[in-house]
C-alpha cells in the first residue's frame, strides 16, 4: 500500500513537469502582439545609399548696396528728405529735386562744378571737380520778420538782441542774427526745408566755373555788404543785386555768415589735419559785414559749435 502511494506521487510530479515544459515551448513560438507602447522597429538603411546629414552651403554673391534689416523684413536703403551730415562734408548729395514754385527760392541744376581751391587756406584744398544733384536754395538769408513768425508760432527762444521779444526797429528785412545752428535747423524743419550742405552752398554761390566771388574773380565792394562797404552792420536782404550768383541767389558774399548742414572736416585728399576737424564744429559760409574781401570768397570756410551765436551769424534754407 505504501509503495503504491509513492508511485502516485512520482507520477504526479512528472505530469506537472511535462505540463510546465510544454507551456514554455508554446510561448517561445508566439509572435509579438503589437500592442500600444511596443517599440517600433527601426528600418535599416543601406550604407551605400544613405543621405548625409551635413547641411550644404549656398554661396550668395555680395551686392554693392547692402539691405537694411527692419521689423517688416529686408528693404533697400534710400535717401531721406534731409540729407544726413557726414563727418567728411563732401561729396554730400541730396535727393534729386525739381524747381519749386516759389519766387523766394532759386533752382540750382545738378551736375559738375569746381569745388575748393589750391593755393589758399589749408581747409579750402584740394580743388576738385564734384557732382551734386539739383536742389533749391533761398534767394536771401532768413530775415527777422520771417524768424519772428516762427518764434510767435512755436514759442522758440528769441535772438538775444530782441528786446521784450521784438525785432530791433527798422530791421524786419535784415538777416536774423544771434541764432545757433540748432535754431537754424529748428526753423528750417518748421518751414518744411533744411539747411544746405556745404557742397550745395558753394555751388549755389559759385556756379560751375570756379569763380571766387558770386559775380566773378575780382572783388567789388559795391556788390556785397563786407567790411569794405563801411556799413558796420547788417543790411536789408537783396540790397546788392549786382552781387547775384549765377543762379540768382543774393547776399552770398558778406552780410552774415550762414550755417550749413555739415561738420567742419578735411576735404577728401587733403594733406592737412587741423585741430578743429571732426564732429564738434559746423561749417559757416559766405562771410559777413565785419569781414574783408579775402574772407568772403565762395570758397572761404568758417566753423563754430552748434550752440554758438553771434551778431554776424545767420542762415538760409534749401529744399
């Protein structure tokens, strides 16, 4: 009886072993179920046809005029209404302009002209032939009457010699003086104009043939309010019609020094280096009632800080 029970136990264990072995063999033959979360097989790529992951570079030709990046994208740079002054005051070119319908302005056509001179003062050289676009320039310097309208309308500060805000008696048609470069720029913007560049001023006064005075190469005290005229003060604008420039601009020799847009710096090709060159001083042109013949030429340059004012300094506008 005991032997038969032992045999039964051994037979039971053998049966369990067989069942476990059969289950293991069945699992080894099953395919993957493809359930969610199972890894996706990575396809094998033939190394002979594989694409390189290194990006290639496109060579873009360099253009002469770089584009200006803006918030809206890339757009080409263009001229502005008022040419920005440059450290070297030439060749400064304004947008091409046509004659304006205003008898108080003279039109100066574009083209070449002789600029500067050799054999004179250091800052006037070297003489060159430059080209400038057409522009319009005031026939006369800005008068006291014109400036007062600006002051009354805008509340801008008055020239220091105006008593209680009034123009000196009898000087309504005289050039306004005691005005800084900053005052001149403010007035010009108010009337929709600008200051002329130094190159523009010289062409308007000189024409194309290199003359030293608006009327020619020989000084004539009857054609401008200079020291030789003996007035010792400003004169009404247009008092010297014989001193007109080739384009009809008046008072470009004497009466008042006139502010221009540019910094006082050396001309291109100059061999001189002056202490005042740079971006501190602005150029004045034309001479004044206080100056003699050699200081009122079409090539003569003067300079002052943009905040400076004096009894011999005024300005005219361009467009």
